[in-house]
């Protein structure tokens, strides 16, 4: 089996093997979402309750089960694949589709999965050129167009960048600057070594310029508090997922593939060959450095972008 054949098989398999509902509808959907086959970590009891309430609310309102994943709308500058999405994004979309597909078999309204992109802050906070962010967003949308026909009719992927929720860039900056001033008045924000490590990892360095960690943290926290960010996904009828546990633990830490927890935007997609089969991985920059992955040419009809002409194989 070739890499192309494997990926096409995975795409075709999404609609296969219809399941039957066992027991109460809400209980079945809850069990599907909490399946240990897909989860990588335990779930906080608070998140458990929020998931169940969201399911019941959506069923009551005769609406799709709503899933949201906030993520940075960029490909990490350290990766050769930057600034566009690569196989990591596609592998994650396939993984999430297999996870939620049983719901579409038993619930007519199906699933709405929204990628909540953090785009507007990247140039200010991480020194990512706006043109790079726009390239990422365009190819990400192309990926959704590509995968949508492989999904059940009642499964919908959408992409909703924060910046596009504002009428203009000026409106966003006014909102952001108000939050920055509020935080500056409260004084210095304590920083852990982990905070500093993550800033160094994500911020693209400018020649001759040192990172102002305190300023960057204030900018980060101010952005998290802008009016049109959390209000979009922090709703009682939405279930929030993440790659690994963080923050208030109200999200479901799901990982990104069967084998990986690295964020799809901060890693690169790799296929590992085992016998005649493959497994999808998402590798961080440090994992790529120590791996023996090499590029192979590949062409799958409908996939657009510079990163889909070749694929890393181990």
C-alpha cells in the first residue's frame, strides 16, 4: 500500500460502519464524545458536566451537537512547512471525523465542528506577518472544502477566525488596546519558566530585538479577553476540545491523531510505515530533528497548497 492509497482509504472509511444507538440518545452521544479510544487524558468533572449539559441543550433545541476548538491560525515559523497547513491539519480533521461520526448515525441534526482561529493577534504577539496568516487561512479553508464530501451529510466543518468577527481591523485594535490598558493598571503579571519557554518557542525573533516577556504576556491576556473571542465558543451549547490539558480544564483534551497530542498548527504531519500499513503522526520541531523521516512525492486530487505535493515518511 502506498501513502496515497492509505490516505484515500482513511478518507473513504469515514462514512463506513454505521453504528446503532444503544440506550438513551443523550447517553449515547455523551459516551461517544468521552470515548477513551480517542481521548488522551482524563476529563475534569466540571468539563464532564458541561459536555452533558451542552448535549442535552442541543437535543432540546433540535440543533447539531456543537464542537469548538480554539487554535492559532498559523503554521509554526520553525517548520519547513510554514506558513501553510500541511498533512497535520488534514490528519487531525480525519481523526476528529472518525471520533464524532457515530453521532451522525443516530442523531439527524448531526455535528457542527468549528475551528475557532486566533488570527488577528499573531502579527502583534508572535511577529508573524499578516500575509503569512492569510496564506494559512486560505489553505485551511481549501482543506475543509476538500474533506467535506468525505463526511456524512450531517457533519459540517467550519472555520471562524476571530479577526473576521470584527467589522474592521481598527475595531479589533480598539477592543484589544482597552483590555491592554486594564491589565497594565493592575501591575506586573507573574511569569513561570513554562510561560517564558512557550513565548520563545512561538515568537518569531526580529533581528536585534529582545523579547519583552511581560509586554507579550499582557498582550496575550488582553487578547484572550477581547469581546468577540470567548463569547463565540464559551457558550453552554458548545463543547470545547483541546490537544492537551490546560487552563481551567473545562475542555476535553483529545489529542490530534491516534498517536499524537502535538497541535496541528505547531507540528508537521508524518506517516510511519509499519509492515504494509501506515500510522498518522504529528511531530513537533524537536521530534522532527531526531526522526529519520524523509519526503516522498504524493498527489491526491483536490488537495491544494505547497505542502501537499510531498509527505514525510518514516
